[in-house]
C-alpha cells in the first residue's frame, strides 16, 4: 500500500471517529436516560415493586401502580394492605398525598422517604431533560467498560435532587450504568445502579434498579419496574380534587 493512500485511510478513520464522537452530546445522553425510564410526551403506565433492606431488620416491600403524562404523575399504593388505596399526585413542582378514610390531601416533598432509600421523587417519572441542565464532564473506564460522565444540575423547583451524576455507556445504546444523587449542600444522598433492562413492545426500559444509601451502604433498596405500556389517560385524574375519588 502506498504511503499516501495509507495516510488517507488513517485520516478518514480518524475523521469518522471524531464525527461519531461528536454525535454524542449531553442532550442526546440525557434524552436516552429519559427514554429508558418512560415515554416522552406520551401517556404511559407501569408498576413498581420496592424491597427495602436494613441491617438486622426484616425487608419491607410495597407495590405501586404509576400513571404518567408529561409533568404529571399519579401513584396508587397496591400493597401492603395497610397502605392500599393511598395515592400520590405530582403536578408540575407540587406533590400531594391522599390517605383513605381522611378528607385531607397533604402536601409532601419529592425528597421525603417513601420506603428505604426510595423517595417520593424516585417513583414519579422525573423528566431529566426538562428539569436539569446537562453537561458531559468527563470519561471513565469502570470494570473494563468505557463511560461518559454526565452531570445534571437542577433548573426546576420541586425536584428531589439538586445534582445528579450519571455514568452512561460509550458503546451503542448509551445505557446508564450508575447515578449519584446529591443534595443542595452537595452531600451524596444515594447511589443508583441500573442492573437490568427489559423490552416492552420493542422499547428497552429500566427493569431493576438498586439504590444504596450514601452513608450507610448496608441500607439498600431494590426497585423493580414492570409492565410499561402506552395508554390514553384521562387528564382529569391528574388533579388534586380527584385524589379522594379514585377508589
């Protein structure tokens, strides 16, 4: 092979490599993060099972059914029996809790604990591309796999976390590997490991997530997401006044 031709091929490969890398942006990565957790701009439903583990204590489990449309989420408690019928609503930056047998609808914060390491904000289908400003701040190799390191800074009120760091695969698909969630004082609250994905009607979605306490790693919670499906949702259910009429 002539030297000039060899140099041309090397230059072409380098150009293609740079071009492929240039296609990966903070915007494309954060959109991918949202894609594996829901359906953008479409109504959808899914189920969550949370199993919380603490040292020397029996595991705690609850199951939830979730309906999401844009910035609105409705969560119904299915188990345990003592919590069945409770409902949470997120509308824009506001969240409310309804408890059967009472007439009150209580305002709550997304950062409040739901069970174990799971917060109210973890179950409402956060839209990272809407609520955070994203930036690629580096690249890392973990366990032989190359990752983009994405930093998300909150731009909206009423979110559970002020900052999130996300490691996303550099290989095709850009699946998330882990996330670190921080408070406004920059304290690490929890680390999430994206353990398993599953196809639902041809769309790859998050199936199993492991949440580990930022200070006490013996405390952890498994979140199992299941039965994702698109659904036409009545907008009337996403209103505070409707919470007590769901049962």
